[in-house]
């Protein structure tokens, strides 16, 4: 297994005009290197959420 531990973070967005949420596990190393906005952008793209 990897050295980094993970934390669960819930992100909120919209898909087809409806509110959606997704809880994802984020590696603490990645969380330290990326801003919340960058992570949310990647989650939104992967899940096909509406852009704001």
C-alpha cells in the first residue's frame, strides 16, 4: 500500500440543473499540492457535472 493516508471530502455541484454531491477519497499528498478548486474541477469533469 501507499505511504500517504486519505481523507474523505464531499463536493457539491449540479448535473442537468439538479443538485448533486459526491464524497471522494483524496490522498493527503495530493490535497496538499492541489487547491480545493482544482480538485472540484477534476471531480466535476469526471462526473459530467454542469460548469458554473
